[in-house]
C-alpha cells in the first residue's frame, strides 16, 4: 500500500494514479471509512458512492466499496456524478457519501472526497486522520459483509437544482457552458432540460484525459475558448465548470470573466432578498464588496478562513443561508450547507432573468475595487517571510485568522502559506488596477528581502 501521508490532505485525499493511489490503497481506505462511520454513526447501514470520468475511477471505486462492505455496510453506487450530486444524495438519503474525483487536477490524478450523513464534511480534524489510522493498521472483517447495489439520482438532483429558482420567471437566455470534458457534461444538460434557455455545450464529452484544456477555470487562460464563443455567438452568459462541476465561473456577454468574489456578492444579495436578515459567510480573500453588499441589504456577514470545512462549520453554527469563496465555491443552507456549481448557475440565471439588462450591467455595481487575483511566490521559509511582512505593517490593522491580513483602509492584502507546496499566496485589493499594481510591487519587494 502507498504512503497515506502523501495523499491524505487537509480536506480530501488526492494523488497520482497508480504510483500514489491505487486499488490496494483504496481498499484500505474503504476499510478505514467503514470503521469511522460505524463508530460515528452506529445506526448507519449504507453509504452512497460515485466517481467522475477519470479512467481509473471504476477500479478504485470497486476496491473502496469492497473495503466498506468488509465492515458490514452496504454500498449504493450511483455511477458517474458531479460532486454536488453526491452531496445531494448524502443529504436527501441521510447517508454518508464518497466521491472519487481529483477535481481540477490533471488527468494523472485521482482522489476521494468524503462526507458524513447529511453531507457533513470530513476533513483532517473531523475524520480523515482516523480513516488514515485504520487504513494503515487494518481491521477484521465484520461478521456479516455488506452488499452492493446501483442507482441513479440524476433526475432527483436536477429537480433539486431547479427548486432554487422560480421557473415561471425565467426568460429565454442564450447560455454557453464549457464543462471541460468534466462531469458538467452529464449534469448541466439534465438540470437545464425543459427550461427556456438556449444551451450550447462546449467540450461536453466525458473524458478524464482532458483532451481540450485543463478543467481548472480559476486559471484565466482556461477560459479563452468560452470567452471567444460567448462573444461569437452573442450569448448572454458563459458558465465554466471544473472537473467535478462543484465550482463555476461566470463570463459576461462581453467575454469578461466575473470573479468568484463578485459572484458571491451577487448570490448573497439574491439570498437576502429571499431570506431577509440572513447570515452570509465569506472567506477572507473575498473582496470587501461582499460584506458591503450584505450590510446594504440588511444581512449579517461572517468572515471565515479559506476552506470548505471552516465555512460549513460556521454555517451550521450560525444557521447561515449562504456562503461563498473567491475560488468559486458557493454554499447553500438549503443544500445541507454544501457547495454546488449548478445551483449557483441556476440562481445567477434567475437573477439575470429578472434584470432588464445584461450580465455586465447586473454586475457593474459590484465592481468597486481593483484586485490582484492570487499571486503565488515560491519561498524557502514561509513563516519568516510572513513575520517580516507583518513587522513592516505593524502600525496597520492586522489579523492572523488565516495567514496574515493587513488592512490599510483604501487597500488590503492577505498572505497565506500553501498547505501542500513551499508557496506563499498573495491576494490584494485596492481602489483601482493602478493602485493594485503599486501595492503588489510594494509587498513583493518586502517578501524578497527574506
């Protein structure tokens, strides 16, 4: 079995196939998951499992299911699915869920996202460590082995997605969706079926070798094909999904990308219209426009560390209606606090349907600041660099909720260390693009001194 310390990350399991993650490793992880679930949820008798379109998926799912069944639990295999479909299955069936995917990673990778019943997240501190421990040590088979059955939840998921909008208010819009040969190619047409949209799919073939372009829409170069097609076709909106379709990035009718922060602000406003006074959670690299919009529309905003487990926990503790991340993860209270690229897409289309204008006009009031995007810098000692930068700005408003955040009033930045690489991630916001460039140069010069 491969070294689990290499592939077990903070929020999920991920590695290259077959040299880091293979069938033997997945069977052991299935045993670990089965033990963990029987310890935490002794009344649970079945788990639901799915995979994305990567070629290694069937083999790894079969091995993991074998490990789970050795612990006496039944397995419901719903086949290929998006990650948000598995969250729906886990929530609606009230069963633990397992998704085999490496999301936006290249073709050579595979991985596992896990949740407890009701789509409750499992991370390093909430189960992954225990699963890894059992996988390393092994466990005896249960007296009675579990069984395997198959099912299909695509229709139920599609109905759930559509429940987030008033279908009668939707107007004919031309939508181009680039699913990058990922799972959006399955779930997007199903969710849009019967709606008054003209849907054009790009790279919809399910192909885990990603023959057209990487399924990583946070990298602006991977939006090039969609941006061009939206303008060429006169579309109202472009949707760019990642490999497992739990994230979506927007492109307006002019071919301009809409950041995850602006989409978070747009969706927060929509949620507050439906849920007056509700709580919205946002991560600390989101634009200041997010808490501003929440306040302007009578809501309560809570700032969070980056990462789905932190956001979901705050949403549970505060009964929040919505949560958003700059990385285009959008979480919905009525979706078991899980993230969904499709629900976000449907709600944006609902907002655009009600608006007498274009997407660029709808978003224009939210474009209040210039932003650097995430700038990654390789460093030898991340802690020393952060300490040096913190010392320089010690007279400013600072906090260390997640890395270092420095707020100078008319500009601010966050500097965080990567969990997996010797990198520092800089996100900076200022009044306009010229101010952003100046301030980025200032912070980078300080970073280079160490």
